[in-house]
């Protein structure tokens, strides 16, 4: 981590995790990103990449502090599937929502910087949009120390710079605190007018399950047919069922949450409620649960807006609502684990990538 002593320019957030969590060498980093993006292809039978009119992605950032599971080496290849899906046409602004790790936030926080650095090029912040958000009095403001300490957004910056290479874009980074579902919905409603703009794209930063003794989370399903929330907690000396390995249980756990978020068949408001229930039952250590919750709040706000407009406008002469129903889509395209856990002493972090259209 960079020292805060003798800082030259407090308006510039340095790439504080470069050289540790990922390479600080521009040529090496660009080569890694290119390689991972070249490998990423849409699943067979799915819509090809880039996804036409995609509006957001959910992508991992390897946000744990264990060297064996942290950094681009683990999360980067999976994140490539999300970034390869981006339709960059006409995009001028990228919101990046990531969870808070170093400070306690009762709401969300904005950056006070003007520029974020990456090894492969700087990203200017959209100061006008940030000022509009700050004027709502609903956001905290990060100190430069806390801004540089947080990694959940930084781990996406190089990918954003790479995918939008040669394009004049600005970013709006938002750190999301440990907020309730109600507050997620409130921030979703506040951000919805911004995120639905045609020139705006959104990145949601989240890893999935952090499993193992040092994560203090060893939830386990003994059967692939176990119902949601019926798992037990293993102890270090517990032997798992020979018919259902721990890594299979972790994948089942993660995919329960991913299935709840998949649209269709889920709808925004129903998914937000079901996801909250799922997290309460399983306590799955999805570190970006609150940024995901804010995204669901955005989609729910747009869903409500459409319903209200139809009620006010009524139906046309042919009995069809005057305004076409919006389409909400969340499609998962890649899933991986840092390690295939076999015993209760093993550890892993899960990574999942999805594209979003609304």
C-alpha cells in the first residue's frame, strides 16, 4: 500500500494495489487482460458477445485478503466473461458499485478525487454527476486514505480502461455500505434515473462464497437435493458426505443465489425479496450482496415506474398497455472457484459473472 506521507496530488487516487494484488507493469497487465478477454466466449446457445444493449454487469474482484485466493490471477479470467459481454456503443459514463471493506458505512460513499489511476491509463471521474449525487445529501464522502485502501472498485478499473480503450469515458465510483434491504431500495430509486440513461453503463463488484476456517464460514449441504437453508456447519475434523463433496456443496449454495437473481423468470422486486431471504437463511458470504441489492433496487424502481405509468395511461384502443413493458434480464455466463475444497480445512472463494439488460 502506498504511504500517505508527502502525497503530491490528493485529487488523484493511485493504483494502490498494483504490484501486489495485480501487476503494476502496463505491458504485462494489458497482455493478461487481452488473453482473458480472447478466451471468453458466450455459452453455447446464448446471445453472442458483446450483448446488444447490455446495461450492466456483475463481476468478481477477488476481494479476500488470503494470497492464495486474491488478485487477478483468480478473479480475472472469470471477470473477462462479464467484460466481454459489454456493448460499449455510445457509452460515456460508467458507474462502479463495490462493497466497503475498511470503513463502516450506514449508506453509500462517493469519491473526492478527480482521477483514478490504473497501470494502463487514467480514468477521469464524472464530477458533474458526482456533484448531483452529493447534492442529495444521501452520500458520505471518502477520504483519500479510505479511497485508496478500498480494493473492491480498484480491481475493476483496469478492465474498464481496457474494454473502453480509445473511448472518452468517465467513471462514477460508489462504495456501498452494509445497508438494509430498505436502504438498498432507496438508493436504487435514487440511482435509477442515472443508470437507465442510454450513455451509462454499470459495473457491480462482487465475489460469491468465501468458504473455510479463516472465513469463519463452513456451511455445507450433505446432498445435492437439500432445500435452501437446510445445510449444516462443518467443523475442522468433520468428514463430508462421500456422495457430495464440499466444492459441490459450495457451487450448489452459490447457484441457489444466482438462480434467484436470474431474470427471467425472476422479476426485480420478487428477486430482491427472495435474495434477502436466501442470505438470511444461508448466511452465504457474498461480499457484494449490497451492491447487488442496490442494482435490484434500481430495477425494482423502474418496474414500479412502468406499472404506475400504465395505470395512469390506461390501455390503448386495442386493449394493449400504451407503454411497452420493460424487459429485465440477468444472465450468468461464468462460474469458478479458486480451489475445489475436499476437506473442512480447505478454503476457497467463488467467482461469478453475469450481464444485465433493462
